[in-house]
């Protein structure tokens, strides 16, 4: 393989074309395509084993693809057919790891300076850049402290300062909040989002957490089985999921099997009618899956379509009551958040509008 010098100047922070990767005969990634504009964040979201970590390693240069190309800031960094494979240190990337990977025996400033020292930058240049990076993340006064003297949030800021100190065109985040407890993780999502926005970072953010991906990303790639099921903005993912698999993974609502009866569409094995006016023309068979989005279900009767369900379980949340309901006459469960009190055994009438439903073909 050959390498070439790295330069940074492009409107696209990351471009991936027809990327595929296999371990022996086992495919891990298949036909990945991504275009990430400079200053945007791409979230790689999916369950364990979906390929998101492998994709991150390919971007970083820790693995080489079997097929396809990777460009970072307009520079071709990987293309097996052309014999191009830049190693990680020549790709100009910043990295933020799960455990921050800070050296406990070094000061904050020394931790941040490490990438510059590896590049053999002059001492004066290192000192200036380290000071600027720490000021940008709000830690200018803590340069001489040790990581053990800092809170978890401050340690994360040190890791980000180290990732940006060399002004990389792209920063890779490898599940940086996964080791935190839920309360701290939720508080740090907003803090990290503000920091990424303030720094105008171009970034790839790997996570299995829906909230992180939707909060931090301009685009989210929902991955499953080595492929991207859907690549879209958070708003588009929530309101127009491309497949039933995306809707199910994001827990957007209740997916119901439906069949076409002489009188119209009904929930499978029932006579409960579902308006089929917005059924995709691509659903030609007599079976379908229909998504009742949680955000579209109402208890105030304002929707035009009605559905009765029995309360199975009630959980108290700070934002209301999480209800688990069973559609009357079926075993299908619906979950929604309600501001009103309800008790197990209560029968409620849900309403919704037909245009809120999302229809999907049944997989062959």
C-alpha cells in the first residue's frame, strides 16, 4: 500500500462510497455510502454487532476495506483498488474514547499536548495551541491539574481538547458516554451537544443510545446487519421512518400486523378497522405492518380514528405516567406517556389521525 501527504480543505468532512468489509467469508459491512458536510455531526446508531464500530475503525484507518473509498476533507485515505491506505496518524483525525484515555500521571496540559508532541511541533507552538484548546472547552485555568482532580464532565472536556488541539477536519467519538451512570449520562448529553455546536466540529459519533444520537447529530445512520437502514435527520427519522425495522429499533410506537378485508384494512385477526387512505402504493399484498406512532396517539378524543385499549401497567415518570396498554381483543401492546392518572384494568379510548400512520410491507 502507498500513502500520500494529508491536507485539509473541503466542504465535505467525510465521504464514503460503496464501502464493504468482510472477515473471511463473513460480511460485516455491505455497500455503505455517506456524505457528511463540514461542521455537521453524523451519528452511527444501531445494536451491538450491526457494524458501526467496524465502520468507525475503517474511517480511522485501523482496518482497511475490501471494497469502496473513504475521503476525509476531500483527501482519499482508503481505496484498495488504487493501493491507497493512509495509516491513522496521517488521516488528521481527532479521537474521543469511551474511557477518555487520559494519562493519570500527566497534567491536563500534557495530556492535551500529546498529539502535537507526536507531530514534533515546536514547543512554543504546542504551548499556544494547548492554551487555546483548553480555553475553547472552558478549562483554561486547569492546565496544571491532574485528571484525577477533575469531575467526569471536566475529564471529557480534556479529552475533547486533546482531540481538537491539532485542528483536525474530523473528530471520531467512540461511545464516550457509555461508561457513565444514567443520570450523569443524561446531564452530559446536553453539555456535550452544546460544546460540539460551539466548536463547530465535524464529527462521527458512535452510540447505541437513541437519545444521544438524536440529540447530538445532524444526520443519523441507523445500522442493522452491516447496512444502513436509513440515513436522515433526527426529525425525519422520527416522523418518516423508512422501514419497520427503523421504527421498531427507535421504539417510535406500536407496530401492528394488518390485513386487507373486504371493507378495508384491519388489525390482523380482528375487525378493528384502520383507515387505508395513506397506505403506500408499494404495498400490494393483503398483509402489511402499520406503525401507530406514540406521538400521534391521543387520550382527549381529538383524532378522527378511535381505538380501545386496556391498561396493563402504569409506571410513574417525572414527565407523566408511562402506560402499557393492550389493544382490546388482541395481544398487541401500546406504550405511551400520559399526563393523566390511570390504573391497571382501566379501558381507555385512544384516538389518532389516519395521516399519522406509517405503513410498511411485510418482509418476504
